[in-house]
C-alpha cells in the first residue's frame, strides 16, 4: 500500500480529496446536496473556531453525537485538521451512557443534536465537557449560511450554535495538525456487550490503512467519480464512519446520508431520486426494506455492490435481497477494534455464508482455548494482526492485555477457513450454547429458522436446563401466528437433535441495538 507513505495523517488525506474533487457532490443531507468544496469551507471555519475560540489543543477529545447529517463530516474533518481526537457517540444514548463515555474519554467539547439536549442537561454538572455546540436537522436545508460579521455568541443555556459558527468568516487561520500516523485519531467505543463500554483507540494509521485495504479489495468494480453510496447505517458506527466519511470521499464519490433508517418510508423516499450503485446495510435492514412495497418499486438497474457487516448475514436474507434488487450481497467482517474491516468478499466473487478472504496485509488465524492454532479447517477463536488493529483500549492497559497477544487481536468470535481461503464466522464465543457437552452456535440455528417461509427474524439463546445443562431457545417474529410444534418439526428436518430449539417463542419485535443488531443479551434478561 504505497499510498500509506503519501500522507502524514488523516487530515492530509482528507484535505487531498476535498481539494481534488472540490466541485463534485460529496453528500446529500435531508434532500440537499453539498459539494466537497462546501464541506471543505465549513470544516475550515469550524477548525478555526475549535482552536482560537474554544482554545482546544491537539490530542484533546471532542465528542460528536449526531445522526447522519452533513454536519457530521464537517465536524470530523474540522477536528482532524487541528489534531483533536474524535469520540463517536450514539445519539440514542441514555444520560447514563453519555456520562460514562464523556467521562471515560475526558471529552472537552461536544457537538450534539438539538433533540437530545435534555439528556445532556441531566448530566451536565457531572461531565468534563466545557463547550457544547448544538445543531438541528434543518440547519442547512438551504445550504451553508451566508457569512456575517459580529461575534459568535452563546445561547441562554451557554451553548454555541453550529449554524452561527459557520456563518462567520475565519478571522484567524487554524494551525494545521502535526499529528503522525501513530497518534490517536478516534476513540470508537465498543457496544459494552461484555461489560463496561471501552474506547478502542484508533490511530491515523489504523483508519487510513483500512481505507486503502478496502479499496484494494473493491477495485476494479469500485470506480472513481461514478458511484453513489446509500448510507443508512449511523456514522457513529465504525462501519459507516469509515465507509461514508473516508472511503467514498477518497474516490470523489457521492454519499446519500439516511438520518433514520427505522423510518422505512422516509428512507425509500430519500433513495428514490438517485440511481445508486452501492448500498451498505445489515441483515435486519435488508429484511425490512425487502418487505416494503415502495422499496420494491425503486430503480435497481445501477446497483452493483451491496455490502453487509456489523452482524451475521443470513443466507435466506441474502437470497431475498438478490431476488428483490438483482444484486448479490458481499459480506464482510470487522470490529470497532479493527477500524473496522478484517475480511471482505470480492464484489465479483462472493461466497454467501462467508465473510470473504482476509484483506491485504492482514493475518488471520484460529486459536483454541490455549491460544494455539487449531488444525486447518477446524473452528477456533478468530485472531487477526494487521495495520488496522487498534492501539489498545483507552486508558485500560489490563483490558488491552486480555485481548492482545504477539500482535494478534483476539476477536471473541469463532470462525474457520474454508478450502477456498474464505473465512466463515460461526458465532460469538460468549454466545455459544453447551447442550450435554455439545457446542451449539446460535447463528446456525437462526439461519435454519430464517429459511422457514413465515419467519421474518430469529434470535437463539441458551437457557438453563436441569438435564442437559443448557437448552436451545428461539425467539422469532413472523408474518402470521406460528405453530411451535410445526416449527420444531421443521428444525428437526435440518438439525441434529441437541441443536433443535426446545422452546420457541413468537414475539412482535426482537430487541435491537441502534444499528439494527439483534441483542441476544436482552432476551437473556427477559
């Protein structure tokens, strides 16, 4: 990856594509198109404000808590330009979750969506944030504001307005960052599924390398200045963050930002004006869209790449998507700790059920409980080593030591390598169910359940059982009321006895994270 040596840091990388493609459309946000030059000018104004008005210094943390709006890349690029560390924050967080993340990162500034200000006020006295910048969905519906004279003042609550900041000409140029590729660029907090949420410290090298690694896998299918990406996944999630913020822009391509993918009507309406060529989603979103009548009527003639990540792609879902859109899904695999992509299917050579071969310059092995490689073709914990692997968990050396060994990151996922070299993820190590000493992986059971014509979604967990230690329990959503005895019989046709669900519960809705991952841990609490 020769391009790694071309840039000292992410700021230089961003500046390069903002200038190179200045007149092209970079983002569509709430129906309004913004060029790379629009984003360039706005991020420079905000960068100057960070440095000269707020007095932020290189290495300090700025939290960004926004939905998918053009304000997000403006804030990210501004922070990088003056060497600040970005703390991506979920706008659906509760005050408790916000407080933990802001305190853990020691965030000094926050850019927040106006609708979640009440959650901030509930914790304001208990967090280190000194300066708050507020923005709303409609702030730039007419484009960037005209430049005005005068001071940038605070409102009655002591907050700044992003629209007001960007309406002022830069009086003093910002000082370009001197960050190196080994400096921290982003704190990407994990979902906290195994305990308290931890910040994966991603360096400029981690993110930049992963952009270039992904580009190598996507070419020649992925072209310069010819692609339109529909981005419904939230930018605070590392998958969409890297794809929508850096990868697409580095080719001069256009990203259509979807602020709320749960609103399928609005999502389809935002997609309709474009002959989009790329769609990035995950299993639950694919299913929801394919069931939407308006989505089925869209023009899919230009769609050539569909990317899936963040959670396991069910084969039934992949088939449904291809049947609806005519485009096969290219599944990949990654984590917050790997910036994020570890492996990815070539868009021209997908193997459904696999997450593709490892990316260039990435070593993947499968280890047993003693951290020794398992025989080729057998399942073990997936471990990986490469330039995209995080520096460590922010201020948590003991937690870092638990997951790093000899440069390899222990993912906590169980996988194996197929004869083709493609990687197959079996399941999460901690989600594995042990029935009478046999290992049962929920993904396998869910995959079978999803082939039933009436089942829409499935989640499988283990529950205590006096006789077998644990039993397999399935929670499903369906088009109509189901006969659990018939579903059990259906499973028996495809699964050995100890894998067959002993309890099947039909529910109206499965618990999901803000990015659409089914939360098995919530079912365990029920």
